[in-house]
C-alpha cells in the first residue's frame, strides 16, 4: 500500500490539507463526490490566522489578486443605520497580527487551492467518488464508494462537511439541533449596490431576532449579503435551495431601506437552516480522522468556519511530516486542534445571542447595548486569541 494520505472531500478544508501535505513532501489523494470541482457562489471571510496559512502555502500573490482587504468592520443598527466601529483592519491587521483580514468569493479561494495542487500533482484529485463508508483493516483503511468501487490508504481524513459520511461510518449518527435561525445569501453586482452600502468595509447590521452581514468579494466586483433571522418553519440544511427575493425581504420587514434595496438588486437568493452540533469529545479513531465542518461545524457568527479548516489542514500536514503516515500523526493532530476548534464553536453560539438581542429593538436601548457589548477591550478579548494564532508554528 502506497505511503500516502487519502482525503475524502474536495472543499476548501480538504484542498488546504492536500496542498499542505504536498508542500511538506507527503503524497496525497483527494476523493471528491462531484463530477467537477467548483465552489458555491458565496462569500467567505478569512482573518489573519487563516491568511497566514494561505501565505505559508505559497498563495500570497493569487489571494491578493482575487481577494479584498477591507479597511475594517462596523456595526449598524437594523432600523436607523446608526453606525459604530467594530474594529480596524487593513494595515492595522497586518501591523497587529502579521497578516491581512481578507474577503473572498468561495470559488476564488477554492480555485487558488485547486490550481496549486494540480500544478504540483496533476493526478491527485479523483472526481465522481462519493464515499459512503470507511473500514479500517489491519494496516490500512478501505474507502467504499457508490456503485461498489473501493480504494485503500494507510490513513484517511474525512473532510466531507457537516453531513460527513466518514464521521457517520466511524462515530455513528450525530445529533444536530435546529437553532431556530434561517440563513439567506445573495451576491449583488457592484454596479447595483445601493449608495448607502459602503464597499470598503465589512458591515454587521444587528437587530432583535436577526442580523445581516455584507462585504465585498471577487476583487470588489460583488457584494456578498447574508441575512440570518429567527424562524422555525424551515429546517433544510442545504446551501443550494433557491428562495425568492420577496421572501428574503419579508423576513427583514421593517429593517433599513439599504438592506431591502440590496436584496432586490441581487441575484437569486439561497436559504438554509442553521443546525448546531455538540463538540465531539474525539474525532480520530485509529487510522481515520476528521477535519473542518466534519468534526467541528459552527454557526457563522465568528466568521471562522473556513479558517478553522485551513488551520486544521496545515497542522495535520505538519503532524504527518513529523510522525509519518501513521495513527500517531492523526492523534497528535487532534490533540493540537480540538480545544481551540471547540472553543470557537462555543464563541460562535455566544455571538448569535449577542447579535440578536432584544435590547436592540429601539434606538435608545440599542445605543447603550452596543456601547456596552462592543467596547474595545471586550472586542479584543473575543477576537485576539483567534487572530494571533499561528498554525504554521504551533508545537506539534
């Protein structure tokens, strides 16, 4: 059996792990269920702890070409548009944390990782391989695919998302709980963006029972708009269900006109239900481990889901480089990553309560609430432990 790592799933986390392994001199194969590799038309925020990994992977020039470095983040009140600074980014992020905070179209970031892998290992990615289970057997792992095909590897990494079949096969069914929040997303071409929406910052509109986030992506050609609203009548956990602009706008009835103009100026919106999963006490068993959303899916309230997957991938590669293609490497990877990732899961849940607080219902109460909750020292306490982390240098 060839001394290589098998990765199930060709999303951002799986490709990051693959590229990091290649950069560390480890052979790798990626098994992806789709007939072609492409990412959803949605945005993703990558803070300094994630861009640090991307630069370490040699992707600096490409991410600078397609990404957007925003000047900062701001809080706006759902009804009046009153604005407060959340934190400075741009040069401040580089000065304080060593690397920029960047916004991407998911397809651009995914494409950068994919191109780098194919340049070094043209045959590393196997398409049309939908994994339905894994089985450890002696000194290796057998992966079972639809239509009866199989493949073997010394170790397997499940990077196959929130509905991971690798996780199901090794650890059994999980117990996702509906959060009572439905999420919307839409891309808006720059020329259609209302004048009231500033393109050079990331904005978080907060209100009772919901919030809206928007930021520029694809070198500033689009605005990515995401709306989250508490409602209990939609429980489909899929990113690919189309909704309507009228339904999206109806969820945010009474919110600022800039939000409604942006919704109606956008392309077709998509909606999905947010589910929370309890932190896994362990995500490695023998020669199989998990990565990213497969083992620590989190609500999108800290903008760290993709970043945690990037960190996972890089640390995994460093552990395999140090300990070999062995169960020991996988166990060490989990030991390094579990506490940090699970802390981020908890922080994301905490932010959901903060963004949707009833005290935001009226301007007078909101002023006091925002001033209290987003004091500079509180913001630093919430984010500095994330942004300062160095996955490329942490002890493995």
